[in-house]
């Protein structure tokens, strides 16, 4: 008996008992569908988190004053200065650091085009735009010449332009008053509101040169002891982030004359959060895989049970086949293929069910978790994994019934009524 004939007989046997075959496949269908659907959901959420962390800047770390409200002494001495940034960039002190941007930010009263409002003004060094690129709708970004001349120029966010001037193009070249000081708008960002960032939302912020802000706008709020809200530091490459963090820590401890005391600054590394999130999602996927595996195991036990029933029902047929020359291996192969076919059909239906779960998962991510742009994706590797497991279950749980059928004595089988 060849393989094709065995498959034909298997399909015929399944069609003879359609309802029983369908109920037997149910565990495989649910298990495969759960594996594919849940892994797709995990992949979609992982992709969304990765995109969010990429916006924060993987390869970039942030340095902020350490504030402990339970310790007034730390709160009072916590400080960052422009001198700290210059020390980090001194040749040889931080070879793993490529660039540093410093910033001082605060909410100010804004008067523009007859409109009044309160917005976050971020006085920062021009290197910020190289470290954290922003999409421009029109105009240009701040540059070193603006910083050196302490020019009264500003780049405003999309929401600011739309609210104060009614449009992005209209805002370009206009004047804007910040706490009574007039600035010229030289650029408008295209970034939509709500983007992940350290500091205020770029769409709701106004950017000015650091030296301009310190000398003309925030002069009464800063001093030689503290004139930086936080620093944005870019490592030479992603693999050297840990080295950059160590070098920054050593430089700042030396700058702040810290010996045995705790650090009076905090270094925030987005990649650590990304790794922690990936670990959580990996554990979540593993848990879902175990649950789906239990479902597949239950489905496999159901297949074994039904195949044993099938062997009992078809004992006389098995005896007749042996009597006309069928070998043990032929009977074994026939029932084994029947179990595998049952699992493969169930896995195909489960794959379709998994795709349905992925569509529902995408809706859940976007509407319930507010994960805009998230997409639950079904990967080919997951489909092959689920199908392979289903086929393996068919072989594992179908082997014993098939072996039972192959060992039947033909004379005793023919006597069975």
C-alpha cells in the first residue's frame, strides 16, 4: 500500500464520521489558533514598544538631577551645569560619548498673533537636533551660529503653530513673545502631538538657543550652581552605551566632588527599559505558549482516544486487509497517517483562527491599550511551529492506536462481530 492510497483511505474514514472528526480536531484547532494568535499579539505589542523606545533614542541616555523628596540635603545640592557638559566632552574623558546637549526648560507666557497661552520653552544647545532628529514642516533648525550670537530665534512645535497662528506655513517668519521678549520663528516642526519624548511634547514646545534662554529669558532662575534641567547624551554607537554611562558617572562624580556619597544625578537609559519590556513580553508569550500547549496536549489525548475507538470499530476490516496480504507496517502507516491528517486539518483551521485572533488583537492594541500604529503580525515561523507541533502530536498520540491495530491477529479480527 503506497502513501497516496493511505491518505485516500484516511480522508475516507474521516468523512465517514464527520461530526466525530470535527469534535476530535477541536482541541488542535483551539491550541494552534491560540499559539498563532497570542504570539501575533505579543509581536504586535513588542513592535509598538520598540517604536516608542526608538523615539526616545536607543543609543541615547539622559542625565537629570537626582531629586529625593525625603532627603532635603540631596534636594538642595542636586545640580547640573553647563560646565558638567563641557567636562564630559573634554578629549579623553568620555571616549564612548559622541555628543552632549544641555537644556533648561520652563513654562512661560506666550503672546503671538494676538493670542495668549502658556507653553513649555526649551532652551537647548543645537546638538539636540542632531541627537534627537525632529521632522521639520518648514524653515530650519537651530544652529551653532544662533547659539554663539545668542540670537532671539525660535523653532516652534506643530500644535503651537496651529493654535497661535492657524497654520504651519503662516507661522514661519512671524514674531512670538516669550515673557515679553520677542523672538523670530525660523522653523516649525511637523511632529504630531503625543510623540514619546523626554521633556515636554515637541509639538507643544518652543525651542530656543541655550545661551539665549539662559541670558535673556531664564536669567533669574539659573545660577552658576544649577543652569541645566537635564542633558541628552549620545553614545558613539549602541554597543558602547554601558561604557558611556560609566564614563559619564565618573566625570560627574569628579565634577561634583563626590567621594562616598550617593550620586546627586540620575542617568536614564531607555535601552534598559526596552530590555525589561522585552523580558516581560517574552515571559507573557511563554505563559501563553504553555496554556496553548496544554490545549494541544488535551487535543492529542482526544485523538488517541478516538483512534482507539476507530481501531475497535474497524477490527474486522483490519483482519480482512491482513488476510489479503497487508503487512503490519501497512496497517501501522494507515492509522498513523489518519491521525496525522486529523491533526493537520485541525492545524489549518487553527491557522485561519489565529489570523482572526490577530485582527482582533490589533483592534485591542489600538483601541483598548491606545497603542497607535501597533499591528499584531502573524509570522511564518510561528505558523510552521504550530503546524509542526500539531503534526508531532498526530504522530505521538496516533502511534499507540496504530501499533494496536498493526498487532491484531487476522484470524481473531475476522471473527469479531
